[in-house]
C-alpha cells in the first residue's frame, strides 16, 4: 500500500475520509426524514424497506465494534476459543431466524416488545417491566460503543490527550442524537446498510491481503498463527482463553451459551423485524442477515489468524490484554510502505470503517431505548393512550435526546472500565430475561404477569448480583476495580446459572399465580381510542384495534400459535360500538387481518 504522504498530507487525508463518512451518513438520515410525523414512520419506517434491504440493516445492527475488534482479538490470542465465539455469534442470529422471527413479525403491528407482551398480560405492568429491562440491556452496550467511538475518533484524527477523547465522545453523542431524531427507523436503517457494506468490503480486502502474504494457502496461515501466538499446538484446542481446569471449561461454556442465546435477542436487533407485516417477509430478511453476517465472520476469522501470524501473540497482549487493538495492529503491518500509522492510507480507511461501525451501532441502540421510553412508558403508561400521533413522535425525539445525553455523561467516566464485563452483562440480561419472556409469551398459554415478573425482574436482579461479585469487577488486574477484591462468585459470565433461572422463575411464577384473563381487545388498562383526536396512543400493539377495538388473528394461524389472539375473533363478524359489522373495504370486522385498515 502506498504511503498516504506520497500524494496527500496524512492528517488532511484522515479528516477528508472522516468528514465524508459523517456527511454521507447524515445525508441518508435527512433524505429518509421526509415524513416522520407519524409513529409508524418514526418507529418502523412504515415497512418501506424490502426484505433484502431490511436484512442488510439487521446485519448492520447486529455487527458492532465488539464483533469487529473483540472477536478479531479473541481469535488472534486464543485460537479455538475465539473461533467458538465467532461461531456462536452466527448461530445466535440463525436461531432468531429459526424460532422467533416469525412470531415477532406476525400479528397486529407493534413498535416495541411492550406491545407484544401487552396483548397477553396486564398492560401497564408488562410495559413498565419490559421498558426497564430494555434500558438495562441497552445502556451498558451503549456506553461501551460510545467510549470506543471516542477513542477511535481520536486515533483516526490523531488527537492526543484525555480531553480530546472526552470531546470526541460528546461529538459522537451529538451525531447519534441527530441521526436518530431526524431519520427514525428508516434513516438509521440506511445508515446500517451503508455501514455493513463498507465494513464488509474493508475486511474482505484486508483478508485478501493476509491470504496473499501466505500464498493463498490457509493451512500455512493457520500453522504460522499457532506458532507465533505463543500457544503452540494448544492454539487450536479450547482452554487458552480461560484455562483447562473444570471450572475454566464451565466458564467457556457459559460464555458461549450467553452469546448464542443473547446476542440476537438484543432489542435493537429484534426491532427491525417489527417493520414487516408477516412471518414470510421477516424470514426472507433474516436469510439475508444470516448470510451477510456469516460471510463477514469468515473474514474476521482470517484477520484474527493474520494478526496472530504477522503481529504475534506477545505483542498483541502487550498492547491490549483483550486483543482489542489486533485489527489496527494488523493493518499497520500490512501497510509496510508507511513509516507510521498516521501516514498509512490503509490504516485511515480501516479506522474510518471501524468508526462508522461504532457510530451505526450506537444509533440503532439509541433508537431502541428511546422507542421504549416514548411508546411504552410515556404514550401507553403515563398518558394511557391519550397522546396524539404528532405529540408521541415529538416525545420520541425528546426521548432520543434524553437517552443520548445520559449515555454520553455515563460513557465519559466509563472509558477506563473493562468493556468485556459490560458486554457480557448486556448479553446476559438479553439471554436470561428477555429470551425466556419471549419464548413463554409466544409458545406457552399458561404464562402470566407474575411469571413475567420472575423472568424479567427476578433474573435481572440475580444476574446483576452475580456480576457485581464476579472476578470481572474486582480481584483481577483487568477488573473494573483491580485494587479491591470482593468477588465470591467464581465465573465472569454467570449465564450458565441465570439462563436456566430465567426459564425457571418464569414458569414458577406462572404456575403459582392465577391464569391471565383473556382480553378480546388486548388493550389492557389503557383501552383503545382514549385520545380525543381518535388516536389510540400508538395505534398498534396492545391497542391495534379494528373499528370494534379488537385485535385479529393472522389468516392460517391457530390460537395456540399465538394465544393472545382469541380464536373467537375468527368465528364471524363482530359488532363495533357504532353498530358497524363491516369495515370501509367491505370486509367483516374481526374475521381476519386487513392491512388496508
């Protein structure tokens, strides 16, 4: 790779690339913000994306800086253990496609997980619980991404000092708020598509350069990676990351189980499925997403082995014990023509791709958090469905500002923390609390509000306690509090305990409580049509009424498939309060879904 200084000043080049990425992504959001005064536009983009586009957007939301940087470093330093993490990442998305994509997209239109739960359970408790857990899930990973974005921006622009990192974090936070507030779901989706295309192209080029160094011989690459990693023959056997004792193997199993069951259950990933009206379209999107992520992870595996082979395990460990700098270190080695990193065109391009990855990730996470605050907590719980459409969207934009400001203020002091602890905690809550709740909601008729309390509140509290008292927080040199030791739980990843506990608490609370009463309207306490302007405070999810205030069952689906839709609604026309038996299209009310309504 030719040195950047040969044709353009290195600093100018970095600023040009950085500015172009920011400008293009912001332009995409502005172009998408042509009509976002409707909740359906802001929350779901009104389903304006094709399955292929939405699949790429899902892949963009799914691939984060942790995937790009941490997985590359894990493969470089730990070999087989890192490969298991990469495989778990792909398998998690495949399981989402296999079991939950259809139920999440089917039925009356919904904006949040709260809309889904409110059709089965008591509305206000369900919305409050799922909103709180969603915020607990999203904020730790949002802090990690914001801190990484600030560091990456200072690296890309060669801005030294802690003050520069703080200013960069604030700047990224402002960009994040602007993207989400202007673009909504469609705008952030376009940013995700741009991000996944850019980062996949960049990692593919880097992977090709690595293979070229080894004569396009993967066996030679693998052999050199094992030799230079420092682990020798053990590089391709499990146990390098945590050790080979029985407890260490349990730790590895717990980590992989958490990744498989938790990564795809992140709210900002699942919300992309709400944009579809039907299971088949959602599955088509998921096929695109799984294929894209699988191809991307192949390039990450090559880059991880390339970092071990060309940089060396000892040097990578010296730079970062977790291997977070492996990708950038590999880039500097591949561009041998540049005397320093800030004079490398390749380094500038890769750093910019990573920055775009981080920026797109925080945008998607912020949208998920702001949506549950505006829709579940404000529109449906505080105002009980009495907000007009325009006011709800305005509150959603204020929620974006509130979430963004809070995240930035928390991300600044969290820059020195062990990011691995926050990432594992986030995925742990998703796997231990959200997954059992969704599985029981979709596939078990006996699930109750008390059971939801157990799976959401009980499991989250349990996971939080075990995380606080694990070695990742105290007792180790890489802990958040390295100078203190109050750890009594031996595992850094409690998922192997908390995931079964989530299912157990959800089941136990349900069998020990009274069965939920079936509600024809599915509107809970708020009820449809409370707004004076005829708006039902969201219009979808728990209050997704036809003219008679009832939800409907998708054609061809049984009540057992989604028990929140009463079978009686398919037995014939129902009378609305106004005496109507047919809608404006001549279709009997309550017989089945009519998207034209």
